[in-house]
C-alpha cells in the first residue's frame, strides 16, 4: 500500500506544522487503522473534516476486497465515530455506506488461525452493525439490512480469484499496484459458514428487532428489515431465542397492521411469528401474544384478511393467522374473550349452519373451497381449546354453538336433501370432514353443556346417526382427514366418533341422560351393533376394537346403578360378555387395543351382571366364573385387581362358591392355590418381609411394605395403612377367602397352608398396624395419653405381635409335619427301590442258572442228581414191620399213562383211583369202573 507515498512525490506541498505531522502519519508506510482512529478522535484534529474524509477513503480503498480479521476491532470504532458525526456532518454518509458495502464481502485472513484468534472481534463487529440502525439516514439503514442479509449469500469478491481489481485493470501497473496484487494473493477469505456461526453468537438479530420502532416513516426499509428478520429467525434457533428475549413476538405483532403500500408487511410478519413458534419456545411466544394489545392487533389483521382477501394467498394468510390464534387459545391467560375476538369468531363457527343477521357475515362470502374448509375446521378446533374457560361456555350458549354442531353431524342423506334447495354448499367430501370434526368437538363440549345437549335432543340425533352407520346403503367414506383414520370406504369413522360422544356424555352418570338413552332402546341397539361387528368377517383393527370397548363402557354406565336396566341387559348381554371373555388375553400386548377390550368386558360383567340374580345365575350357567379365573391365570398383573373385585362381588351369590371351589386349571391347580400364589407374588412385589417358606420372618413387620415404615406421618394426610388396602390385591384376596372359608380347601400344599395362616389373620394385623400409626402420630404431635389410655394402647399394640407369634408356631408345626410326611414318603420310596433291586437280583440269578443248565451238560446232570437227592431226602424213611401186626398195604392209584412234553418241563401222569376195600377173607372185585374215579395229575420239574 504505497499509493500514498506515490501521491506525495507527485504533489509536494508546504503545509503547516500540524498538517505536516498528520500528513506524515497517514503516509503509505504508516497508514493503519490505529492512526486513523487517533486522527478522528484527537481533539487537535477532530475538526479536520477534509483530512478525515481523505484518510477514510484511502483506508476503504485499501480494504475494497474486504476487511482483515485483525482490523475489525478498529473498523468497529471507526464506523462508530462516523455514525456519531453523520448527524452534524452528512459528508460522512458516503464513507459509512461504502464501509457497509465492503462488509458484505467475506472477511480476510492472513493465517488459518486468524478465524479462531479474532472470533470475539468478529462477534462484536457483527453486533455493532445492528447498533448502526440508530443512524436515521435511509440509505445507511438500507445498507445495514442488505449487509446482514448478504451473510447468507456466501459470495466472495472476484479480486481474491484473479489477484487484481477493476481499478488496476484499467491503469498501468505501478509499484503500488504490484504490491496490492501481491497482498491480495497472500490473503484468503474466511469459510462461508464462519460469519453465520458467529452471527448466531452476536446480538444483531435482537438489535435489528428493536430498531423496528424507529422505522414508522420508512416503510421500504421496514419491509426489508422484516425480510431480513425472517431469514434470521428461519435459519437459527439461537436467533429466535435472542429475538424472543427482546419480546420479538410481541413487537412483530404490534407492528404488522401499520400502513403498508406494498401489502407484504403482514405476510412477512406472520412468517416471522411462525418461525418463532417452530424454532423458538412456543410457550414464550404464546405468552407474549396473549397480551390485550397483541390480541387486538391479531384480531384486526384476521378480520381484514377475512373480509378483503379473495386470492389464494390471502386465504392462506388468513388461515395462518387463525392457527396462531388457536395457539394463543391454549395459553391459560389468553384474552380472546375479553377482547371480543372470540365472540366475533363464534359468528363464523355457526355460519352457514345457522341463519344470522350479524353484520359481520352480511358482506362475507364463503367460497366453499379448501381454504374455507380449513378455516371452518380450525374454528371447530378452537371451540375445544377454549372450552376450559367457563366464560367461553357461556359464550357458546349465547351463540347456539351446540345446535350448530348437532346440525353438522346429521347423516349425509338428510344433509344433502336439505341442501338441494340452496345454492352453493359443501361438497360430500367436505361435509364428511366437517361431520367428523364436529363429532370430535362434541366429544369434548357435550359433557360440559349437558343442558344444551339435551335441549337440542342430542341423544336422538346421535342415535339416528348410529342407525345410519349400521345401515346397508352404499356409502363409501372418502375422508382423508385425521379424524377419518381407519374409516375410508365405510362408515366406521362416523360410528367411532359417534360412540365416543355417547361415551363422554354417559361417563358423567347424569341420570336424565342415561334414562333418555334407555327409553330410546340404546341397550339393545348397542348390543346388536356389538355382536354384528363381532360376526363380521373383517379383520379386527384399532378402530374396530376401540368401538367395541367404548360400547361396553357405555353399557356399563347405563346399567351400573339400575336393576331394571340390568334385567334389560339380560341373557343376550351375558352371552356377549361370555363371548369376549372366551377370547382370553392372548393378544393383550398386540398394540391394537385388545387390552382395553378385556378391561371393558370385565367392567361390563361388574356393572351389568353383578347385582342381578337372574343375570348372575345365567352367567354362572355359562361358566362365567371359570372364564374369570382362567383370565386371572393368563392375564398380566394390571388386570388382576378388577378381576378379583368382580369375583368378590359375585361371591355374594351362594352358587358362586361352588363354581370357584370346583375350578381347576390345565395343571390341576385349584382356585384356592391360585389365590394364595397371587398373595405371595403381591407381597414379593410390595417388599413384605417373609422367610423362605412364605412365613412370618419379623413379628414387628407383619404386613408392612418395605417403604411404608419410612413414610413420614403428617396430620393432614390419610393413614398409609388404610390407603394401602385399596392399592393392592391383598384385601380382595382376604375377602374372597372370607367367603370361601379357611378350612377344607382342596389342593393346598404345606406352603399354601403357611400363607393361608397369614391371610386368616390379615385383618387383625391391619388393625394392629393402624393402632401403631396412631401411637406414632401421638408421639410426633407431642401428645401423651393418660396412664390408663397409655396402658390400653400398649396392650392393643402388643396383641398383633402375640398373634403373629402364634401364627409362626402354627407355621412351624405345619412345616415340621410336612418334613415328617416327606421323610415317610421318602422311606417308602427307598423300600420300593430296594425291593425292585432285590427282584432284579433274583431274576438275574435265575437267568444265570437257566443259562448254565442249558449250556453245560455236566451242570445239568449235577442239578438233576441234586434234585433226586433232595427228593429222596424229603421222602419218609420206610421202616420194616411185622406182617402179623400190620395189615397188607394197598396202592391207592395206578399209573396207566405217562406223557412228556417239551413245551412244559415235567411228566403228565394219568392215574386210576380204584375203590379202597377193607381187608377181609372174601374180597370182591368191582363189577365195573366208575368214570368219576379217574383223574390226571401233572408233575412239573421246577
């Protein structure tokens, strides 16, 4: 940069001492930003305007391809000084504008580390750009806005690509131009995203936002500023946060209705608000827009677009403003009602369903296009959001909102017939979307406005719609909206939302509503719909299961407290509940709603069957108790409470106990054993201290949970011991055993009897627990009972412990008896095993003997000889007798035949049996043989 020296050689001048000194300071060799700042701020040279302009132009010429990162700190001070001098000396305006133009180029770096080393200087420089908006000149403000906007263009100057500028290309190269070219080649521009990253760390977005209030008389600059703010808010969450810190949403909303020749201010203002909602804090935005001034401004903008906008872009802008309004309605401190915005919107909620003479709709023309449909649906959605406010409900009554909603939910056939006489109207698809939206709105509003609902015959209208939904006419739903999910090509979506409305109004238990529904035959109608859907061959989906469960909930609400309605539920209802109970919990975790259907079915049993002996007996005949116990076995823990409660209520019927005692599961387990198992699982879940056999381990902690003893007792909180009864299954199981009895229960093991001993004393233990809490509360409150009361309290608190010790002795006795039985059974088993082994040994020995006889002839002879010897030894020895003394012996039999068989070992002998005659002198021979005297004897060789 020797251009200054070249000029000095060509035009030598004789200056005053001060001028010469300043001229030397700005020579090419010594021209830098620090000396320029000294020239501008030094009191001795502060008024040398021509010299200032000369030096500044030289400085800008040196930096015409962009500012160096290391110079940005000084450039910031120079721009600030020029901005201060502009008001009195407009000659500085071109300098300031030219400097801002240079700021559009990327910053320059000499080394790669400059981006990190001078990052803070860049942040301060960008922040200072926004502060320059205090200069009232329109051109300066325009340049500032364009400069900030240029940060998103990422355009580098061409000088850095070819090493020359436009001035040097037009003039011959001199020494100064050559140095300038070498300097340009040695510099590099910063990365494209460098300035954007540091811009987010600066407060330029906040500063530009605050400058909105100074642009009332400069609409062009204001529009450009809004475009810039739109870019800033749409590209960075941090910029949105900075703008919200400066109450950006409120500022934009308050200025969007100012006079605008271009008509684009409202468009860009709404876009900025949308960016703040999407990228910033939604709660902060709605809180800022909930003020009275913003609400009024938003109301004016909306109705201006509503009445004067006819182009598609105008209608879209109108709907955008309405969406912002609905978001404001979600804020608890909104002022839509106080600002009369809501009252004016109600006119369009009921239009064109209800005729009105309001001046707002006199000149309003509904085009019935897609944008008008969106507006109508958003107005209906606004009713739901504002329904939390009681003042809004009163406004709904005044504007007959309920009648308009019930008019929208008419069946399409009736609606079409009513529209034939009119001109333009909603198409069938649009009408279906509005019908579903109105039904969804009624599900929220109808329970809050029951009087108006009944006055408009809401039940009758919904039942007519329900009849239409179950009709067989050729209707194919074409709705693509959110509320039409699952109902395309059918009336399922209408039925789903109609059932939802009925469920919401019946859930309150208002007798007039329930009686009105029953008088119109709702019970039989709903059961018919339910069984019709069940008989349908279509596969169950999310919508179908929701409808079924909602119908059962409606039936439960209708029949819960009225015996006559339970009788109307009758056998058909019992068949329905049994049918659904037989499905079981196999698909409980399918994600489609089978879990809700199971719970609603059990609730239907409790509300519609229990309490009426006719339906109870029929339910028992259909093995309903067996199904409930099966459900108790297979269902997850979350279902056990309602199933046990239903079984407990059914136990009031004497016939139920027989069914419970006779039930067996697939493994042969009884209901008593199942209930005891559930008790043990419940205590394990609660962390109750028990030993390995399920017996009492600590007499001081009988039925306490693991966290119950550590709970602090407060005077204003209910008793933990009492509240615990309703939070788990133990009280229900105890009550069922009180119905069944504690003796002669089938199918119990020793462990079951141990648990049964605890259950039997459960009420005594709970009473002692409550007395223990009373004693602890007295100590915490510093109250000392009188001596007799203290003695009685001590005795009472000691009773559960003594009872527990007795139970422990019973449990020990049961376990010992079990051990004896196990030892006896073990001895029997061992005896059987020993006999089996002995038999096996004998069998093996006999086999070995048989094998040895058949395989060795010598052994066979030895065995035969031994046998003969044994036979001889077994015969009585013959003694010699005197014939005179002893009579002659006669043979009893005579062998007449002998047969041997190989199949059987031994010889078959056939012997005769002659008559035995006494000895005498004249023996007579028998005349003939008696056939009965013959017999055969078989002798086998063992």
